[in-house]
C-alpha cells in the first residue's frame, strides 16, 4: 500500500467510529515506535486520549502528505502550524511529548478551549483557541493572568484573535520550577479595527509624541481554567556541570553549567570581577557531533540578566533534548559590550550631531515637532537578521533631570536623508524614538552597548 493509500484509509477510518480511530492511531504509533527504537524516547502521555492525540501530531509533522490530507480536520492543521516556528517545540511534539488538556468553557456566545500543554521543569506552553460568532465586530483580543503565581516571564499582553485559530501562551520560570498546577485566566474583549490605509509619516511622528492613555477594555467574557501538570513532564530536564573558563576579547568568563530541558536550553555564565566591560549580547549556537545546530531562541526569551551586575548571565537556545547526539560544543561568533566606565551618549538636537553612540549606529535625524522631538537612528541588523534595542528607557537633559522613553518603533531599511525615499536595505534597520514633551536642545541617552567584537573563527567551548 502506498503512503497516499495509507492516509486515505486512515481518514476513512476517522470518519467511522471512535474504535476505528483508536485502532488507526495505535497502528500508526506502532509503526512510528518501531522505526525509532534506536533513539531516546522521553515519554508518552498517559491515557488513550493522549495516545490518539500525540499519534496524530506525530503524523502531521513527519509526513507532509498526511498534513495536506488533514485539511478537513482544522485542529490537526493548526497544531502543525502552531509549533512550526520553534525547533524545540516541534521536536517535543514529534517525540510525543505533549499533555492534552481539552478543557472548554462558554460564556456570552464565546467558547474558549485549552487543548494541550507542552511543559517541563522550567517552562509551560499552553495552546488554546476561541470560537465565537462572526458578528462580534471589531478586533477580538485577549488578556492573560496566572492567579497569584510570581517569578515567571513570557506572554503577558494581548493578541489579535481569529475564531478557531490555535494560539500559544508561554510561561517561563527563571529562579524557580514550574508549579504543579496553574489557574489560567483568559479575558476576551474587542478593540476598533485599525485603518486600512497607512498613516502619513508626519502623522505617524505626531502620534508617537502623543500621550497614550489606555482605556479600560470592555470585556465580553472571562474564563479561568485550572490546569494540573503531569509530574512526569514537570520533572524533565538535565543540568550539565561545565565549569570552563574562557576569554572573550580580553574579558574572562566561566561557563558554569548548561540546563537542558525539552522546550529550551540555558547556558549560565559567571563574569570575572576584573572585567572592564559588561557582556550585553552574544551571537552563539550549539553543535553536536552530527553537525546539528541549535540556535539562539526566537519568539521568546533569549537571555536573562545578572542580578549582581549589568550584563547578561544566562543565554537561551533551542534544545538538543531529543537529538541523537552525545556531545555538544558552544560556538560564539560575536559579542556586544558596554564599558563599565562608558559615558552617556550626548546628542545636540539643534545641530543634529551625536557623540558616544553604539558602534555601527548613526543618528539619521532629530526633528523638533509641536509635541517634542523625534529621533531616528540607523543600525546594522544582527547576524540573525533581527532588529534589537539601542538604548535603555531613560534619558536626561543638561541639568541631569531624568525622563522616560514611553515607546519606540523599528523598521527594516531606512529613509534616504536627501530624498526621503525608502531604501529597501535588508542589512540595516531604523529605530525611531519620540521624546514627548521635551523642549531642550541637548539630550543624553544610555546605550545598551557601545562596542561589538566579531570573531572570524568562533570561540569554541566543549559542553559535553
């Protein structure tokens, strides 16, 4: 029987009875497990529902024809898309590392369902969907809360929702483990749809200078789900002692340990008190003996700071938890620094000049408007083609009075300083910073970094 005939037969059985469904998945799991006897399997969720669920996820990820054939099963298609952005979560799903939740609540014509969670000792990723009538109007958004639980980072804002679309909420713990259970509250509200036409650049600048007074959302529904985690999943993870000292551009560090979890990996560093600069960023990756690379984490936390200093002490990457490799080596290709005695950047707004900007950053414009100043900077994109922040959120005038930067905006490319035309340069990005209400002529900004070191040959540090 061909692969196409296999999944067509599977779909026919799906349409019949639950028993047919269960038998089909059981056969799929047996085939899958037989082909994976040589690789490490970290867990299968308990219960027949879990076996059915992860079996289908496995097929969707491993067999593209099956994913296409599941077009008439929306949840399967959305599951495949929901984890596609994350190599770590995709690997977890392919290895049946999923805990189904399947909790549903309805209120005021809106139905919320928490479908499943991918959880380990330090992180939980919840996948949910909303169903509602199309005539709700405007844009549907949500707020999240986790009861009285503290010490976590991750998703905390609102998202634009589409009916039936699978969405993700991440909850990551830094200095404590994931609890046994959480109360996830999802609040649903609507906001006016944005204009279909882009505002003119001049209007955009004025809008950035206006004071933002958030309105209390008009909540349409509120759901609270009590979600208990399987202890098997919350115990998963390995801490690998390394304790290796190394040098980066004359600064000394010790890679103390690597924390390997199914959802991500953390590298923990100690810096020497004798260092003259704070470490403010790294371009890095892990590689095993098979040439598999594990890059810096995306769409989430990529680093966390040192509680005793101003640099970064922990870097987060994709996880090798499910890989076949036995050895790992860290490679560092670039480092960003902030000298411990570096002065603030001084900008003469009237003259359009700047001193002490970060390496590679240029002041592209300083424009006085009725609501204050709008500053424009250009900077090179990172090695991963991602934009990044240039300055901290406080600035000062010549009398050392402090002000707060309430917002900023970034975009790829830049505007030609002479013609004003947009230049589609994908090696450069533009950051726009409004100084609302500021009427002085000189301002001091605090750069996040001031110098960049690029290693032609990456610094290699064995981990195991």
